[in-house]
């Protein structure tokens, strides 16, 4: 059990009550590396939620960037997912930093004003009036002479091609800004292939990737869904399409609900937000015929 993870889970917002229960259950069973691998049955017992609600909550928490599937599988059948809780801050970090600063402050305060540190020896304190070091005035004179000699030395110029993180100086004296890292280009084919692979049996398969569809992918590729989640990877879209797959209305499996969305509808910003926020995953709208990975149960 990790107290840091549990405290972190309690502080999270922008999630439903069911999602928070699942997150708390994961945090309660997380180790010091903030990973947890409870079975779906364990999560169901912990939260008093039904299995499909737990699976939907896990999918949404993953989409929003609170948890991540590590790809590891454990258990007797090697089918239990290992989840990583994302951005859990440990209390020991700030405590250690504060303790270090305090100890440095105390160490500095214990140095007598009449003494100085002998840098050529082992770091022990020696009195400025010690015969070996001369009188206080003599030692000050030596220090002054040494400083003046050092200051007269020419400072070596940096190599002509050396550029630090702060940038090189231009002719007008202004610092040249370091170039910003390039964002990854949208993987149009990767997103379409993920859609066809996951939703191709339930929705119309995408066969033409035209300019309009590329525009939809590009816009959402650069979209920041939360501080922890953005659309700039095919992995995000695979998780999103698997979340869509768990909805009866979105896959044409809800009685009396004959409409099915297409790729274009699913890639529009307002519809993505509605899906992530659970508008189409309420109660009986969640499919119960799928396993944890989106296959047939």
C-alpha cells in the first residue's frame, strides 16, 4: 500500500464517482513504484461496482491520463494487467530537500568567525592566528595577492562552435533562443488502421484518407485533453477506439437505437469530449460481452 498514491487519488478531480472509486482501489493496492495489478473481480469487490462499469472506468482513466497500461501481465493465467499510476508525487522528495537545506544552514552557522577552512588539507578548521598560517593580517595579505594574481590571468575564450542552453550571443548583444522541439507529425495511416482494426466489424471501415479526414486527425493530434493526456500518439487513439467499442449506442447494439457513428463523427472535438466524459457509457449502455482488452468475453 502506498500512502502517497492514496493521497494523490483523493486529490484528483474531473472524474466521476465510479472512476474515483476504481482509482482509489488501484492506489490502495499500489506499491512504492506506484504500480498495481488487482484483478477485475478484486476491483468489483472493492468498489461495489459491476464488472462492465469497472472496465469502463479503467478505460476512461487511461484516456484521461491518470493510469497507463504498462504492457505487463501477471497472475496464474498471465492476463491481469499491471497499471501505472501517473504523476504520483512522493512526500519524501520535498522532505529530503528541506532537510538538506536545513542541515547546510546549520553546518554553515557552526563555522567560527575567527576560523577559516584549510582547503589544501582535509577540510578541517584552522585558526587565522596559527603560526603555520601567519597572523590574521598576513593571511589576508596572501589571500589578496592570490586573488589579484588570479584576476590578471586571461580568461580562455569558449570554442567558436560552443552554444549553451541559454543560446549564443548575436551581434546586437541579444541571446539567441534555443529552437523549440518539434512536435511529432500526425500518423494518419496509424490512426485509420487502429480504427479499422478495433471498430471495423461494428462500424463502416475507412478506405479513403482524404484531405478532410487528414485535417480532422491533425487537429485532434495536437489537442490537449487534460494536463495528463493528449492526442499525439497512435496509442491514445487505440485506447479511444476501444472505449468507443464498449458502448452499445456507438456500436449499434442498443435496442431502438439504429444510428451508428462513422469515423468522421468520432474524430470531431465535441463528440470526442462527449464520449470521454461518458455520455454513451451510462448504465446498460456499456457492453458486457467484451473482455478487458476489447475481445469477446
